[in-house]
C-alpha cells in the first residue's frame, strides 16, 4: 500500500508539473507573439506575412472549400457561441452541479469579447479591402479568432480535467485545437482579417483563458476557506 501510495503521489506531481510547464510556456509565447505583432501593426507598414497568407488562400480557393470555410467560421459567430455558452452554463449548473465551472464560461466569454473591443479601439486597424463576405468594424485583433481561442480553449481545459480516458481526452483536445486553427484560417480565406490579426487574436484569446481560469481558481480557494472554516475543537479542562 505504501508503494502504491508513493507511486500515485509521484504520478500526480509529475502531471501537475507538466501541466504547469505547458500553461506557463503557452502564456509566455502568447505574450511575446502579441507584443511583436502589435508593434508591427502600429508601424503601419504592409506585412509580408499577411500578403503571403492571402496569396496561399487564393491559390487553394475553390467552390467546395469556400462552402466549407463559411460553415467553419459560423462556429465562432455570435449566433452560435451565445446559445452554446448558455447551454454549457446550464449543464454545469443543473446537471453537473459545478457552480465554479458555470462561472468560468461567462467570465472567459464576456471577458474575451470586452478585451477584443478595447484592443480594436487601441490599434484602430482597418479591415482588408475586397472581403469575400460582409464584415464591419476594425480588424486587429480578429474577434472570431480571439473568441474561438477563448471559448474552445476553455473546452480544452474542461476536457483535460474531466475526461479520464487518456486516448479520448487527447483526441478531443487535438480536434478542438485543429478546429480553432480552421476558424482562424477561415477569416484569412474570406479576406475579412489579415493573418497577423488572426495570430494576435489567438494569442490574446489564450492569454485571457489562462488569466481568467487562474483568477477564478484563486477566488475559489479563498471562498471555500471562508465558507468552510476549520473549527478547532475545544480542549477539555
């Protein structure tokens, strides 16, 4: 039993260390990427990466792919994400009865949207000319990409912590990650965003997920201590 307990402790510690390294690595990469791209955008000069991405999208364009792209980009639209987020909140409130998970969804979603509006106003970058679909507002960072990174990034976090089958867990995480990348590419393909808008949207979205989840976990720990204080037993005289 002692050996089994020791192995369990070692395994859990190793998993925690790996998770922490991944989170911190992602956090640092996102910050560096956003700062570099943001600096390039503020200079106002054309960016070769954007033109290359548009050229690649044009080279592979065809009617079937265009239809698929329009289908994919819908999954980061307000029309889809609003009811999806509400359903997720209801699931954690009434079925799983996990109120902290139900709080993570609106905090991540609404915070991501608010942050995106602020960043767009600060950078004030116009959208690309001749978009393939109607689009309004400013360009940097991409709202679809940022919200997709936040919402589906949160789903990746929930899958990581709630799906016990390793094969299924890794498969779902990989599929969600690919789905986020496809949503980002759809914005370039449809010429409603530059590639740098999309990459910056991913960076800001994942940053917000990390910050939002970390903050809520800290609040959760503090609240639990306040709600369930440790009551010391009186020593008999």
